[in-house]
């Protein structure tokens, strides 16, 4: 079950994943999720929810993911 993320975090996930894809075709899911979580610490979202969103978007874009 996917926990809904705020629009702000969802946009941040998309922007960050696309930036990572321009650097490499492999996305480190938890490092990327932690980076996003720190930027939005006030929203108090657990890293696993952000990581699930990062992994989903990265795989939809056709890149490899690492955990």
C-alpha cells in the first residue's frame, strides 16, 4: 500500500530522480530518498515511503536501481 506523499515531496522526487538520471543510469534509492527526506524534514515522512516513490519512478524511467 502506497502512502500518499505531499505534492511538494512528489515534485521533489521527480526532479531529483531526473537529475540523478542525467548523471548516471543507476539510482541509489535510499541515498536519494534520504536526500529528499532531509530537505523536507518538517513534513516528517518516513524514508521508506519516499524510497518506494523513488524506486517506482526510477524503474518507470528505465534505469537500474540499487538499495
